[in-house]
C-alpha cells in the first residue's frame, strides 16, 4: 500500500464515521441495568476472619500458581495487597478507630452490572453474562489495556512477564462452575459463611434484613447496590466502606458517563481498523522490500565471489602454465647443454688417439736418430 492510497483510505473512513456520528451517539446513551436473574455474591466483612481460604480455593479452581507466602501464613495480611495476573482475589486487614479487632475485606472483580471494561474494549473481549459474571476472551484481545484504565476498581491486570502471548487476567466469578450448577470456589470454601451466593435481588434482600435486625453491627449501606451503576458483588461492613479501602465511584455507570464523549469522536472508532490495516500493510511492505534487498545483496555477494574465484583460478592457471613453460624451457636447455657437453666429451675422446698416431707417423729416421 503506497502513501497516497493509505491517506485516501483514512479520509474515506473519516467521512463514513462522521456520517454515522449521530447514530453512534444515540446508541451510547443507552443504560443497561443488568440481567433480571443475574447471580452475585454478598460479602459480610463482620463475619470474615481473614483465613485466606477463599484465596486458596480461587487459585485451585483457576489453576493459578502457588503464592510466595503460604496460605496459612497470615502475616501477609499486614501488607495491603491487590489482585494481579496470578492472583484473582486477595484478603486485606484493616484496623479502624473505635474497634478492638481488625476487619477483613475480600477484593476481586466486582462484576459490574454495566462493566466499564466491556464498554472500553473496542474488540468486545469482555462480556457481561446473564448469570451476572463478566468474562474475558483472550483470543479477541489486542493488548491495548483500555480495560485497566476504565475499571473504577482497578481490577484487570496484564501479564507483563509473558513476552509471547500476554493476556488480561481477573476473577470470572467462577463462570464455568456456575454454568455447571456449582458454587464459586471462594464461596464454597468460606468456613464462616462470610460469602453468600445467590440471585442479586435476593442478596440485596438478605443484606437489608441483616441491617434492619442488627443496626448496631452494620453500617446502613450496601456497597455495590448503586456504586458504578450496581455490581454483582455486594458488601456489608461495620464501618464506612471507605475505611476498608473501597473507592468512592458514584452511582452512575462508567459507560453512561462516557457515552457523550464516545459519541462525539466516532471517527476514531471508524479510523482505527484502517489505521491498523494501513500500519500492517506498510509494515509488510517494509518487510518485503527488506527481504528483496537482502536477496539482491546475497545474489551480488555470490556473483562477486564467483567472479573473484574465476579470476583467481585463471590467474593460477596462467601462472601454472607460465611456470610449466619455464620449467620445460629450463629442462630443454639443460638437456641440450648436457647433450652438447656429452658430445663434446665424446668428440674429444675420439680425436685424441688420431692426433697421437699422426704425431708418431710424422717422425723421420734421421729425427729418430
């Protein structure tokens, strides 16, 4: 894809998105109040003893790695913790004024009625299910982590230590177990019935009944009934929930708060796929050009090496031929010289007796006398 075509596609996408702005904005103002028979969990912190059995059960049913600190070591409660990619739930201890004993609160995904993570995820990797749970599909996730920014409770966490296929992790409210008719792992293992599983509407009725019967024990506030538009996890406490680290998030759901802003910039949503496609096309084009250049460089190197080898071979052959010719010439000259010398010696040997006879025959009697 060349630059001109890429910019043309961007312009087309922007125009199409702008034309659909009114429709997107209108759709964004819709508020979802949750499924009527959605399930949930009520956490009564007045009953929690901080045993960490829920943490252990969560790890077991989700096949999570064992923690560095054993579950029966409660000294870990002296440090405030939060969930992470390998820990879907944690229990923290709070010492509050006016009480002679600590309060323990369990923390995990609250499974909002209208989840901010699902609203922020443009690839729909998060789903609010009819059973009340909010689940995540890693096959759809592109790793943008908008869900982490959007969540008012700071729950979703990213697998930063996985370089190959990092995913977002969080509590699923044991959605697979619920589908099988089982209790969430943490609820099943709680020894003090600090966790109660059931229809959200029934849990609200149970919570109101406890507050009415024991007003001295409970703060007159069910956290999660209205917070962030309502959550599937509900909380009872003997003190204001803010003293247990619960954030003040208001009663309006995150999608409702952001619907106007999302509708005002629909062009971004329309351009996003084209941006990704364009970036992908440019990246692949660069890869293709780089591969072609590399192939050309290899071919040039091979041709140069072959030419250098041919030249070296020719030079070696020429030198060998010259050396051979010189050697032959030397041998011929040597042989001729040796033959000449041998001939001369033989000739000299043949001439010596004849000269002696000539000398003897030439003497007269008088000379002899």
